[in-house]
C-alpha cells in the first residue's frame, strides 16, 4: 500500500516536472522566435494619387513695346496691372511722364518761329514778285523725280546684291545684265529693276520739260524771281516738316501718358516698374498671343511615373474649390525641365473671373492626378516587399508545418524573389501571383531565409 502511494507521488512529481519543462520551453521559444504579421496579397489594379503644384503658364506670348517712348525720358508713374490680370482693349496698363517732351516741343517751336520770321522777311523783300511760276513747278518736279530715281536705283542694287548679282553702270543697261544671268534671277530683283527703269523715265521726262521751258524766253522768269520762289518753297517745306514733327511729338507724349491695352487678353509679365525709366526699346509688358489661352504647368521629377495624355486631374483651391482638368501632354523645355501641361478649368476662364490672377498671386494651385495601372496584379503593403538594391526585390512567404500527434504546428519564412511593377506609399504592385498566400510583414526583428516565426496575437 505504501509502495503504491510512493509510486503515485512519483507520477505526480514527474507530471509537474514535465509540465514545468514544457511551459518554460514554450516560454523560451516564444521569447526567441521572431514575431510577424501575416498579410495576404490581393489581386487588383494598382492605383496611386499623385500630388503636384501647378502654375499658370502661357504657351505663347507677345511682347508689347511702346516705341513712342523713345528719346522722351519716360518715367513710369503707376502700373495698374499684374501678371495674370485679364484686360480688355483700351484698359490702362500704366501711366507715365515724358520728361523730355516739353523741352523738345519748346525747341521745335523756336525753330518753327525762326523759319516763319525768315519767310516773312523774304516776302517783304520780294513783295512785288510773284510767288508762283511754271518754271518753279517744273524745277520742283525735276528734283522730286531725281530723288525717286536715286531711291529706286538703290533698292534695285541692294536686291541684286542679296541675290549675288552686281548691277553696274546706267539703269538702262541693267536689263541686259540680268539677261546674262539667265533664268535664275529672283522675281524681287526683276521688280526692283523695273521700278528703277520707270523712275528713270519719269526723271528724264521731268528734266526734258524743265530744259524746254528754260529755252523758251517767253515762259522764263527772271533769275532773282526764280531764286526767290525756290527759297520760299524751301522755307515752307522746312516749316511743314517741323510742324509735322511737333504733331508726332505731341502724339508720342500722349501715347505714353496713358499706355493702354491694344486688345483683349491676359498680362503675362511686366517689363516696367513704378518710378523707373522706360526707353521704348524693350518690351513694356507681355500679353498672351491672340487666340491662345493660359494653361496649368506642373514640374515633374525624373522619379515620377509617366502619365498618359488625357489622364483626368483635379485642381483644388481654397477659394474656388475643386475643379476638373486633364493632362494635355508632357513636355521638356529648352533648359531640360520636364513638365505636365494641363487644361485650365473652364470656370477659371469665364467672363472676368479672377481665378487666373489669384493663382499667379498664390504661386500656383494644387493638382491631384489618380494613376491607375492598366492590368490587375498582386498588391501588397510596401513594408512587406523588401529590396536589396534596384531590381533585387523579395518577400518572405510563410510556410506552415501542422505537426503530428506529439508535436504542435510551426511556421517558417521562405525568401522569394518578386518583380516590382509599381511602388507607392501605400501599396506595391508585383508581377507574381501571390493570391491567397501568407506573407510575413512588420517583424519585430530581422528575418533570415528558412527561419521559424510566430504570428502576432492581438
């Protein structure tokens, strides 16, 4: 009986010892075995929202120069527009003062008054003489014809030089010189030579008429009268030129006092600043080319994925909300910068909408483009897809050993190469089909191929 009690106690102690050993063994195993989360690859089309900052961009622009400002000492007083502003024909762009116009006008008036006094003195001295004569008319016609011949001859020579032809001698000989060149004479040269020939005929006729009159004693006037008429006509011509210059100066000064938009459009940029001089040579401002509209332009880095033309986009602004847009094209400019060109939302272009100038003032607008892959692939969390370098991507697949009657189940990880097609912040697309396979993720320590692991228990 006592032997049975001892045997029973021994069995109890043995059972307790075995239980304690198993407990501590499991505890040690639990402590030393890496813990992982199990994720399953899903099948679907890779999708990623791409964020850009787009600015207003004018694909074509036109420089607006105010040539009336030349040599007027123009100082800009006030600029009424900013880049992005929409203007209509006649709107004031800027005002200015032509500081030198008053001094130039005074100088011209003094010249005019001086010539007027000369004319008055000449008329007083020749008060009994006629102010007109057939002789003087023919003389003036001859001078004008000679001037026309000089101009047309020079034009013909220059046109010929551009074509590699040298015209020499009298105008009457030029047609023969062109004939020697053959059929390769440009039309512009032929027309210029014809004009010179016509001018020569007119000049010869004018000289002949004047010579004939000078030989007719009945028609000739005295030399002193002829000289008087010539001098008087010369003074009138100078006075007319000064008067014309005064009119032009006044028009130029008025044109720069208030510089107005020549047509409807958008201000692209400004070349003038309040308080600074404007010389009338450089562009005072730029407008969009007539018939074109502004678009949105977003810089693209070399790491950004290619986006197909026509891809839908959303433009978001705190004031104007969210509007629809789309990608027109991807371009590379002369400096090598890569950009997306997107359509401007139609609501931004309506009427006198202030959206364009607001976006320019803000420095841009937020654009979201949703990229979608064309085919379905296996999708996994980014943390589950590891990399050893470019093109060296892998995952740890989990293999289960369900054990036997005397042993429990276990898991181990198997390092498996994968082909990454797309990688984003929230999901990675791989080419291999891993549907319904467990993948190790977010391990609590480094893993090695074939290592046993345990699953996190929440």
